[in-house]
C-alpha cells in the first residue's frame, strides 16, 4: 500500500496475472519485505538488537498519535468508551457458556498461540542479559506496559471507526485505506504505513526468525551458523506459502499454538518441577553430560510433547470434545506437563534413562 501511495499504477503491476489469488504487486511487495528480513538475519544479532531498540519507542509514539487522532476526531474519550459496547454486536445475546466456549476460549488460544512463539524463544534474547534481574526487569517493563497500552489503543481506535464510519474497522491497513480514500494526505498515509511496516518487521524477526535460526544452528553448529540458520528459515517461510495461511488465520493460530503448548508444558515441568530451577551449566555444553540422554534425545520429552498434541487434536473428532481443540494451547500444555512429570518420576524410581 505504501508503494501504491507513491505510485498510483503499483496495484496494476502485472495486469490481470494472478497466482493463488494474488497479483504481481502483492508478490513483489512480499519478496521485498522478505529481503529486508533476510538482511537482518544475515547481519546477525547486533543488527536485530539495533532494529528492536529503535522500533520500540517509534511504535509507542505512533500508537499514542493514533490514540490522539481517534479522541480528537470523535470529540472525546468518553464518546469512544461508550461506543465500545457496540463492538460486541449480536455476540452480546449469547449466554455466558456460549460466549466462553465459542468466542473467548478460541480467541484467547489464538492470541496465546501468537505470543507463544516469543515466550518459547525469549532465552534467545535473555541469554545476552548481564543478570537474571536484568532480564526480569526488562521483560516486565517491556511487556506489562506496552501490551495493555496497544490493547487500549486498538479498542479506542476501533470504537472511533464505529462512530466515524458506521462499522468496526479492526485492520489498521483497512483504516489507512479508508482515511486515504476520504482525502487524507500522502504524508499521513506514508507515516501510517511506515509504522505498520516497522511493527511487522520487528515482530516477525523477533518471533519468527531468531528462534528457527538458532534451532537450525544448534543442529550442527560447526556447519550451520546463525546466519545460515536464518537463511534456511527464510526459504522455508516461502515454501509453506504463508499467504495461504491468511485464509485460515484463526484455525492456523489455534493449530500451531497447540503444538507450542505441548512444548511449553514439557519445558516448564522440567525446569520448575524436575530441576527446581537448577541447571548444570557445564553439562549444557558437553556431549556426555547430564542432558545427553540417549543420543541427545530425551524420549520422555518427545512422548509427552506428542501426547499433548494428540489430546488437542482429539477435539476435532467430535463436537463434545471441541473444547480441547478450541483451547489447544492449554489442553496440550497441561497434558504434556503431567505426562512428562509422570515419566520422569518413574525414571527416578526405576533408574531407567530417558
């Protein structure tokens, strides 16, 4: 869209040619954005740190500017908060049980699935912290302030669209398009799209590039560097056709969040319950230490993970079990936690190695 503001013919690039429902301009934009992501993966962790450091205050300022725009346009914050009840629409007629099972749990799971990527790969960033206190304070300041702020901004701005346009516009790109269609300045459009691009870039690199880059590198550190791992992740990111995932956004989030929930259940159980927060640092980096298990694989962890995933997927077999899939992250995490605990506990009593 930003290129469309600068060049009116951008949307017509390639004529009527289309692939999987998208035209040449869409794919050109996608690959340009992909190249920017790959640049930061290639440049390494210092470039990512530089990007995140600059992006955070910029996005906070843009969020506050958007909040101010919404308040001024509708004549006050009180009007906006009053209109927030209209966002529920017909959903307000549902019973509490229907609301919880059909709306609240699935969407909370979807949001947890979105943030679960970061929660699992936070150690990829906190490993550079000077102390445990530094990473705890950093996460508390970063997450407990910005998340409520942007949730509030989203609610207020969407309420403003109900007042101004008679409908709730949740997608910021659709909102920018509406503003531009009503005579908004090019500078405003470019600034808005610039903020969206920076937000998407910083989030995507932190959530979807750093973790797989480290994971691929850990498979064979001698042959696969962080840079090579990032390139592998980038290529796989194209091969899975991410634009097709847009057609099943909520289903996709719920599905893969179930997988991540099982992983989280095993990690939390192992660190908090089994290890009681104590890790043998030297053994983490040796081939014959306490964490070698059998050829480097903890079978109990694998069994627990797949069991958690299986339980979540059972929810797709019958409507009466749908809550297992709708709350996939939670059901998978709880089951994986319990199974891993029982398997590791049986190991200590029998003396078998996992």
